[in-house]
C-alpha cells in the first residue's frame, strides 16, 4: 500500500476482512475463538457498521492467540496493548473475566481489538455451535445486556433473528413491547424460557403500560448488574495502571506483555467477581431496582444466577 493510501480511513470492509482473517487463522491453528459484539451484529444483519472488533478466545489458548496477534500486521504496522489500563492476555486473568485491549496505530483512525476469555452474562459455553468465525446470536445478545442504552435495540433485533430461525431462546432477548406482541401472535413463548423470564407470563402482552414498566425493570436490573461488574474490575486497576505507566517500555508487545504480567501479579486479582460474591452482586442489583423502579417489580425480574458461566 502506498504512503498516501496508508493514510486513508480504514473502511468497514477492510476492517472486517482483517479481523476475519485473524480469527480464521486462529481457528485453523486450533485456537477456539469467535468474533462477537458489534461486528457480529453486522454479520447477522442487525447493525450497519462498527469501528472496533471484539473477540472471544478460549482462556487456555491465550498465549497462542497473543502470539498470533503480535505477528499480525495491518497496513505495515504491528499491534501493541492499548493504553496502560489493559490487563495482559494471559490464561490466569482471562479465566476470571478480564478483557485485554490491543491497538494498531493506523492513521487517520486506529484499529482496536478487545479479547474476552469469558462472555459477560454468558449462560452457556460460547464455544458451542459457533457460526463460522462468529459467536452464535444468543451469546452476542447476552453480551448486549449492558448499561448502555444503545445496546438494547441490538439485543431485541438479535432475539427476533433467533425466533425467525426457529430458535425459541430468542424470547429471552426481546425488550420492546411491540416486538413481544408481534411474535406472541405467531407462537407463545415456551415454558423453559418463561421459567427464566417471568415477564413472558404476560403474553400476549395486551397490558402495554404494565409490560413497558416490567421491561424497564428488567433493563434496569441488567444495567445495575453490568455497572457493578465494571466497578469491581475497575477497583484494582488504578494501582495496576500506575505500575504499568511507571515501568512503561513503549509499544513493543512482547516487552509490554512481560511488564504487564509482573504488574498484574502484584495488583490484579484473578477472580474479582467470585471474590466479591456472585449472589451478593445479584442481591445488590435487585435492591437498587427496588429503589429506582419499585419493590413490586422484584418478583418479575429474570433469573441471573446462571449468567456467570465459566467464572
């Protein structure tokens, strides 16, 4: 690529091709991994574009995947860890739900990759039944149950995509009353999903205001749980980030990785969510919803105990 071409904004097609090749190479080497989040939403037709890439990688294959990332160039540039805050891509921390962040410093926009060892809010092994280079829609949708308002329409769209495919677990991801009502006219939600999500007992969802309020409560619950999860991971990061900054060795990925390992051993717990207590997290999230939405909605909140798979 010429010098002038290297300064062009990276198109989505180029970005998708680059990360698809990375994941395809990893899979060919026996490294379980899959594209998820925004790029997966584009693949499933529920989003138009995205800037970054999120990838799930089996925690035990972290070293192999990191070595592949380090050797993969984009427009003649090789990656480094993104900022001082990124934990090392190492099995010990990936198994505990940490996320590693990488960057290719292309111009005028940089290319970024986030690597997860565990799918946030995952209720089953994400490695099961991959869609080629992509995580299956159910996994992607669960990762969209966040505190960010913009994620919920994607979760609903993925739920509809699943139902259109005949996957009844799509009922777990519908967070729009009109969409709920439309699918209820086709087929009622199955008992095994209703057991996980009490709101579905209200099918065919004719009491619009009541359903809207309970949808608000559900979203508030997942939002509270997500915010609490983020705070738990953020708490030890200040000391870790300070240590990385003080020992910074520049952008060389191998040297930076070794430094991050030393800093992580000193400052980052391996299992922060389990240390805090999973039941405690759920109880606190429910209590907050009881205050913000009302105590009467608590009996309608979905089951969350099974959404820490692998931790």
